[in-house]
C-alpha cells in the first residue's frame, strides 16, 4: 500500500502544528467561534449532538495493521473506547475534547494519517472498490488512480472553496462495489483496444435530490486523467450555485445544464487545460503504482498444522456468507462484519480494532479495508488460513455471517449522535436485525441490502437500498418512510417511497411484510430486488396498506 | 418554560444553564424566561459555552425538567443505544425517557 514520501509527511506535520496553534488561540480567546469553526472543520472536527466529533480520513478505505492499532489507541486514550466506521470508508470518534484534538492529529500523523478535507466544501476522501487489487474482474488496480486523485485534490488551491462538498469514487470493473454512479464524479477504469483509460460519470449523488450520474466521457486516456478531472471541477466551480446550499451540488448543475451542455463546457475547458500541461508526470503515477503490488505472503510464518474450527457448522456458514473470491489462486478476501445481531452498524471497540489489526498482519499481507457498507475487508487471505482467521474473529465477536443479507444493514448515526438528524436510525437497525435473526429468515432471503438514514442528507444511503428507510420528524415525533427498489451497484436505481410512513415498531413490521411477500412470490434465482422489479410496487403497497 | 443549553467549549459536553452556572444535568436547568439571549452572549464571550441556544421545556408531573423536543431530550440523556454512556448508566430503560 501507499507510503508517505517527505512531501506528504511535511504537509501533514505542518497542518498539525498549525491546528495546535489555532486551538490554543481559541481556548485563550484570541479566536471567536465564528473565526474558529471553519478552521476546525477543515480538520474534520465537528460539534455534534453530545460532544466534538472527529472524522478521520482513510484514503480508499485502506489501512495497515499499525494504522488500525493507532485508531484503537485513539479510541481508548481520547474517546470512550470505540469508533464508528462510515459509509465514506472513514472513521468517526464521538466524544472528543477540543484540547485533545491537536494531540490526536499528531498521533495520526505518526502513522501517515490525518483528518484533512473530511469536512467543508472541498474534495473529500477518495473512495474506491474495496476489492481493489483482489478482484478477478478488474482491468487494473484502481488504487493508484485513487491515490493520484488524493494527492491532486489535497490542498488544491482552486478547489478548497467549492460551491459544496465533492465526492469522488474510483472502480475498475463492470461490477460496481463502490456506489460509483452516486458520486459527484464516478470514475471507472476501462480498457479499449489494449489501452487503459477512464470513464467519467458526473453529477450523481444521494441527499435531498438523489440522482444517478450520467456518463460524460466514455474514455479519457490515463495520461490525461487528472486534466479531465480538473476540467470537470472547473466548470462546476465556475457555474455551481452558491446562492442556495440545497442546489449547490454538481448534480444540480449537470441536471439543469443537461448532460450534453455540461459535457460541451468540460470538453472546452479540457482542451484549454491540455495546452497548459497540468497532468502529473507519468513517472509520478509509476512511483505510486509501485506501492500497490500483489500481496506478499512470503514473509508470513509458514502454515502450521491447524486444528479445525471448534464449531464446523458455524465456520461453514461464515465461509459461505462472508468469503469472496480472489484473483490469485489459493487466496480469498474475507469480510469482517461489524453488524452483530442487534449491534450498532459500523461500531468497533478498541479491542476489536486490535484484533482486526492482528488478523490483517497475520493473514492479509498487513492490509485491511474499510468498506462503504461499514464492514472491514481482509483483501488477501490464504484460503488455508481461513479456519485460524475465523477462530480469532469468532472469539472477538467479529464473525457474524451476514454479508449483504438483511442483517448487514447500513445505518447512519442518526439522532442518537448527529445534530442534523430528524430520527434515530440505529434502534431501527437493531430491531430489524433482531427480528430477522429470531425468525431465522435472514439466510433464506439471500441478498437484501437494507439501508437507513436518519434524515434527508442520506448518509445511510437509503435511496440506494433494495429496502430503504428514511427517518423524518413528524410534528416532533420520529416517523419512518419505506422505500423499495434502490440499488447502488452496476444496476444503479433510486428507491421509491411506498406510501405513508410508520412509527418505530411499525417500520420493523413493514420490512418483515415486504420480505415475506418476496419469499412468497419470488421465482427461482431471484433476489429481492429482482422480484420487486418484476412485480412492481403495487403488490408491496397492497401488502403494507391493504 | 425556556431553557438555555450549549456545549462546554473545552470538552464539548452538553451543558444546561442553572440560573447561576452550567450543569451537565438537565434536571438542574432553570427557566430563564426572556433573559436567554443576553446570558448566552455573555457566557459565550467568556468562553464557558459554545453554540448556546434556547429551547422550549416543560415540567413533568413530578416537577422534573424535560426538553420539549426529542433531539434535546437525547442531548440531555446521551445516545439511547448506549445506556452505558448516558448520564443514567445504571438505568437500562433510561432511553424510554426521550420517547
């Protein structure tokens, strides 16, 4: 994985020193809150419902064991012993003290991490396919391109005050495991007649006005990759609305201009930029690529004779549900579920983070990935190590077998933590998880992606759930709307609201009702989403509302 | 009744104006009538509170103070999904207070 050079480290160290001074000035009164707020937000420090919240960037979700242990140490030393992994492949700490924030950033800098550009109207953490470098269907490893984008976008002076926040995802396969078309820019690396390039989808997003990004350019040569991204941003920065924050995202601009006109303007800007020679030297891309070689297990201790798992049936269930194929023979990728039955989606204790770090070091070439689904992936596991890995995870409560099943719920922090939320998300996720665990229907339902947001900002990706839930405030009372038919995969679609909302218990019943209808009406090989698409909304509405 | 709340500048902890000082316990919050904005400005300038704001509150049958909106009741208690981190960790049913 990528390692900082002297420039990366110097930039991050300088920012820590700068923020330490800013915090000192805030605490002694030389800075007012109005002056300080934009400065702390530039360093990922929010004031949330109960305390300051620190959002730490994890570029394309990738961590080594040392970094994961540092995250565990921060949870223990400065927070309340846990952290929350987010749908942007980041981690958030909920109970930070202002005076501690500079020390935390210093601790992060020591392991090549930071919280820069995790807030504000700038280019946020670049996300990518969590199976990058492991997936058999990728045309290349997308991580070097995500890293190049990270370096280009960090402290980019022209794009540090955009009309609104800006999110970019990079994938390199037909399968979309990163919700690529629901980003401001979604990039798919492609190969045309033996030449590598990129498709640019621009103007997607969730939130108040969900949109699926249209294809703006079908092929950008890799040696013009950053130049094209710059052109896309320039047109947005020039014409994106600054008068209304609800209409300020690039999706609104692309929608109002129309994809053709936006494309025309980007092409004009692109032609101009090509004359300026702003593309990073090819040698820089090659330098970055050298950090992303195939997994090296040669340094791992040789396999010792392993006892079989103590519960072979549970191991077989976990293996069937949570283990994914790998492009190298004898290897697999293993998903560590952060969705125990009745648990809080995405939360991990410091001790669990240390177990994950140990497993990454021992079994996955010193690497793990935060998935946008709020789970952790070990990307490069020798198949023969699976029993030992499973045993270690099971001991730590990290071996729930539910990948992409109804219990593998994405949920934002909701009104339990977030000052923007209108309703709680986590208790609803917990009740649904418990309901389906008790009924034993989870595995029978197969792939069923359920996503819950506590407000219209859609951090829980409710628009893109096969089943989505949106919490709203109805005259001071929590109420939940049900959506069906969304998808964030290569068959991207936006869910539709079924009808009137439900209270907290009612929404749990409603989810079970639609799941039962699917079980009753599905045809061979159909997922929930397939059955919904075949039947349409009406039978589900009939079952829900009579 | 009107309550004044905000966060402690240094720790970020939720605090409530008692009439003479700040407390983490909403039960000690005072009805400040129409004086809220003046107190908020003074306390913010003195760096004892950050992001202060006024809310409507009510008194329960037992006389206890309860914020009018669920968001502020959750602020007063702590996350309902982590009773161990609330101000009433010994009461696993404490979350029911916010509903």
